[in-house]
C-alpha cells in the first residue's frame, strides 16, 4: 500500500513539473512573438500623424523661419554696410551683402590712435567689473534668500526701491570726485557694481537651492562662508553664467562712465573711443571740405563701430549658452 502511494505521488509530481514546463514554454513563445511584432512595428511601421499636427508643424517652421530672418537681418545689414562703399550706402543699394566691398573704415578705426590700447582697457574693465559684480551680487542675494534672516522683509523692499529711485547724476559725480576716484578704474566700475534686478534673479535661484547640501556642509564643520564659497557657488553655475553674460555686456558697451569720470585718453574704453570717432566723422562729413576717405568713413562709421563692439560678446555667448536658459528659468522671479 505504501509503495502504491509513493508511486502515485511520484507520478503526480512528474505530471505537475511537465505542466509547469509546458506553461512556461508557451509564455516564453508568446513573449518572443510579441517582442518580434514590436520590433517589426518599430522598424517598418510609422505612427500616422493627424492632419492637424502636420498643419501645426508646417506653420511652426514657417513662423520660426520668419522670426530668425527678422532677428538676423538687422545685424547682417550692419555688417554688409560696414564693408560697403559710400555711394552704395547713399543710394540704398546695400541689403545683406556688401556693395563696393572695402576695408577703408575698418583700417581707419583700427590704425587710428591707440585702438588696441582701448581694447585692452575694455577687457580689463569688463573682466574686473564682472568678477566683482557677480561676487558681490551673489553675496547680497544669498542671505536675502533665507527667510530666517532678521529684517528680511525690510531689506528686500529697500533694495527693490533702488530700482526706481537713485541718487542722481550730480550727486554721483560729486561722490566720485570727493573720494578721489576720478581717472581710475573704480570710477568706471563702482557706479554699476551691483544691479538690483540681477540680485533678485540670484535671490530667486538661491531660494530653490537644496537645504540638505548646506546642512551637510555645516555638519562637516564648514562655516557660513565655507558653505557659500565651497558648496553654494560651485553648484550655481547656471545663474552665475547668466550674470557673467549680463554684467560683461554692460561693462563692454559702457561709455557714459568714461565720459563722466575718465579724462585721461589712455584709460578710455573702446566704446567711448568709437563714440568720439563717430562724432568726429559726423562733424567732418561736409562734402565740400572733407576728403573722399573721410566721406567714406562718415558714411559707415556707425555700422563699423557696432560690429566691432558686438563681435566679442557674440564670440563669448556660445561658451555659456548652455547655462543661460537654465539660469534664466531657475532664477526667474517667482510670484
């Protein structure tokens, strides 16, 4: 009796194992079949797009193309005009291609005076000013992003107040003169050292910074300054790159501070030098008194100056473009 029970149990086990194996094989075959169908679908079959989507895509391409043309045309026109002849400019024959190609104006601007020295001054002012502007703006924005800061509700409106009301031109001039900063790099940099709008952008960015990273730094023994310089700033590349672009563009094209505070020609930035050339060319553009070369320079000096001022910033932008959009999105003022 015992032997019969054992034999029956063995038969049941064998039958169960065979059934499980058959079921597993069927499932595997079904999965392989489904996977093969998916591969065929991916390779040979395309999802049918609705006509509404196709219309939208065509309209979107046309719209973006028009916007790109409208955006690029003014700059291309300036470049073409800077290389065109005086007669073509007067007759309005210049579009996006130069007419009567020549380098007369560029040669005059670059070789006349100490142009390279002015460029060196501009690079020095832009690098020096951008570095300290970004540093001090970040040092101001970081504590303002902390809600536990004492009198935080007072400091933020006070800083916003400076966006709409300033001391005025004459008080600023008297201040720079009384401090003995005229004809120095500080008179060019200090008036625009901190931009209120940029501080608000950085404050918004720092408000979304992970507090866990700061707490981890404090647990490891870092001070508040250590957390700021060793954790917060290295992980804030998007907003810092955005501020670098904004501040550098401002310092690069700034001529008004040089007009007010820099009397020494050797300390002029290139923007102020080009402005003086434009004024000189405009005053000597009388056809009866000016030479042919001066008339050519007067006709396209503005476009040439704009190209010389814009090219360096255009060359810098691609290197920080990947951080620019992210910085603006993360640092945008959130209401």
